[in-house]
């Protein structure tokens, strides 16, 4: 399988939810990056090839944990890529089910709930997340979020790190990226998508995408989106 150019396009169908996303099709190449979501790479045919910490790995079932630096070197023509937010993922279930997970979206879709956490998040953290969602795309101040969640700012930061495995600032950036992608894949221009998600400008969005996903937004234009 030839190596993918880092600028190659992603094509196929993207199932986009609040805390999970699944791409069925051809993943494009990427520069070295690390993102908040756990990533599962599934294939029934040719293996995935990735670089992790300078070492090349390949396989039909790969799991890249949250914030694991990596780059996609080669992808199957009809692979399946799953992104799961750690705060809503069941790590034990992922480890147990990974070898048997189907690599086709219709069959995989019914298995997604089984990869998610059965227990609900702390109600105060749920309140904080809801308040962030209500304030985006505007600025988000930690003190305001803490007040809405009935937590002190220090307790709020600790909750995000312990329960969601990400800083408050990192979570807000993750949600802004989610919003920007929703707007762009719905047909908005990159500039309009950046502003709609609360980024300062297109350059800010582009830097965030490259750091988190190792790609440009233009590489995603070939995707067909499902809610």
C-alpha cells in the first residue's frame, strides 16, 4: 500500500454525533498530531499503517489512546475510523471488543453504545458542560462555568482532568473544533465556520486543526455527513 501524501483528502461518509464520530471510507494522510479523542482504526482488508512515537505499526484493528502522538501513513480504501471522547468511552469495553468490531458502518453503528460509559457523569460536571455549550461560540470564562456548576474554579479544573481527562481550556477548544467542522461540512466557508465556532480567525482554526488532527479543513470537503 503506497504511503499517503500528508495533504491527501478524506472521502466517504462521516457519522457525526456529540461525543462520537465515525468515518467510513478513505482516510487521508496526516502530519504528526495528537487529539483528545480515542481513535480506533478498523479494516477488513488492507491494514492501516501509522507512526507512533517514531515507530511504524500496522494492523486491521488499532487503538490510539487519547493524546497519543501519531501520523496516518497509509489507509485502506474502505476503512473505518472511530473517534470516542474519553469522558464518554468505556476503556475496558473497547479493549475487549476491538478484535471483533466490524469495519463497516451499518454493522458498527449498533455496537457504538456498547463502547460508551454506562455511568453518568457527575451532575456538576454535566452542568458545567451544558453551560459551556450554551455560551459557545462566545468567550468562556472559568469563573462563570464554575458558578453555574456550583464548584470553585479549582474544583472545576480538577473535575475536568479527573472525569474527562482534559483541561477545561482543552475541552472548550475541542468543542469549538466540533462546531467549526459541523458548519464547514454543512457547506459554510472556512472563514465563516471559524467565526461561527468562536475562533479569532481562519488562521486560528487552521492551527488548531493541524495540531489536533494533522490536517487542513480542505482535506475534509469530500465527506458526506450524517447526524
